[in-house]
C-alpha cells in the first residue's frame, strides 16, 4: 500500500520536534528522512502545535544523494602548482618602494619546481603515444626532476630509470630510493652533462624499451611554466610584477615564465641567473658557456644575465634561515641573493615601486647534510 502524505501535525506523532518559526516568510524546507511521504508546509507564521492549511507540495521521502566522492580531497597531480608567494620584507627594509617575493615551489608534492615540468612531460608523452604502457621513463637529472618522475611513477604505476651524477646530495639519493627509482650514477666531474650523455646512449641502444623524456629538449618543460607558473605569478601580484628572476638549469622555468609574462606586460624585466664557473656547488644549475646547452634555451629572452658564486648562495641560505626562519635550497637562495642585489641597484621614483619575483626552486631539507649551514 502506498504511504499517505503526512501533515505537520502527523509528523509530530513521529517524534519530530519542530521549533517555533517567527519570520514572516517562513518555509519548512527540510526533507525529513523517514519511510513516509513528506509534506512541505508554507505559511505566514508557524507556531508550535498549529498546522498550516497551506500545503505547497508533497514529495516521497528519500535519502539525500551522496556527494560525488571523486571531488573529495586532492589527487597527487591536483597538488602540482598554485604554490604560495612569500614576502621577504626583512631583507628589503632598507629599500623603500621594493617588494621582494619568492614563489615557494617546495609546496609541490615532490618538493620542488620540477614537479611542474615532469608532470607536463609525462602527460605530453602519454597524449602523443610515445610513452606507451610498457615503456620505462628514462631521463638525466641532477635530482629534483628525477624525484618528480619517481614520485609520479610510483603513483601512476610506471617504471623510472634515471642517470645522475654521484655527487648529488645524500637526501636526493634517499628520496629516489624510497620511491623505487632505478639509478645509474655517472662521473661527478662530468656534472649533469655526463648524465645527459649516458641517457642519450641508453635511449639510442634501446628505443623500444625506454621513453626518453629528455627534459633539456622537451617543449612540455617550458610550456608547464608558460601555462602555470607565469599566470600564477601574474594573479598573485595582481599584475604589478616589475622584475622576474630565475636560475638556469634546463632553462624551462625561465623560458616559459618569461614568454608568458612578456605577453601579459612587455615592460617586465626578466633576469636569468647561472653559476659563475663550470665548477660550482649550485645543484641543478648550468654554467651555459661550458655545458651542453639545452635545446629549449633561448639566450635572447633575458634582459640581463647575472652570474652567482656558490659562496654567495650559501651565505644567503644561512642568512635567510637565521633572519627569516626559512630553509631554502641553494639555487633558491641564489635567486634571493640576485634579486636583492638587483633591488639595491634600482633607482626608483617615488611613484614607481618595484615588485621583484624570484623562483624558490626547493627548500633546504635536501641539503641539510651540507657543511655550509654551520659556517660563519
């Protein structure tokens, strides 16, 4: 037998307690979860013990639909990008009109800016069909891109083989081991170039076995920053950025971000950074004059190029840790050092403030075994 609609008075008998409603246009809008039909009652005023005679509609009782569970929480890929922009007011207190900001890329799930490029490269390889389900992802890395590949491989179920110099930090090696990546170590004297040559050799010998991601030549690298990093910076600075500063490694961060920022505002000055010599201690950075130049690198994009000494980067990392309470990676500290140097050289008019943004590639937790933290 079909259940009959209940009036409000009938619902009282089912032990449903109603509160007194005093607003002029009160609507009893909740659908009570019972096995009975539910009557929605409307009225000018509702008082305890009274039943309105205005019956608006009758609906069968039912459970509210479950929320879309896929929308709950975030997937690993959802967490790539949209990193915060941090202020360094303490460092610029002597520079009125200057705002120095750093994009905290360690908030990516793999802990560095390289998550952006790695996710873009994997996605592009899948779309093109080059990275099929039976292939092993292969690339050369100084650590951070490799960590991003290994993280994605563990999460998405594909194997990863990485060529990497033996002198990368112990923390990087431990993280890669934890993710289960296969590591082929190369001569530290050859730097990242030695790892690149090894990866190319393996890819040429076993083309059916490997998907050679080739972050140094892959356009998906810089496009990740063109579509992501640059637009985030523009939005986070409300379009007021005047200078962009970034270290060169594969050059993808600088290339992609610069190209997009120039489209948004051609007056933004974009400054690239690189180590001051071939033998340096800034992991992930390239001294372009003595290295294999990445195919995606275009030297003409930079308004200025600044060379950074490893010792200056180390000193800035210590200073920021002790004055700002932030542990920055070495290349990130180099970016802050160069940005501060740039700010001190600016001749600002009162009505033309500078908003300088640099990329904080990673945090200092991958470098805590380094001795420079305890130096004076």
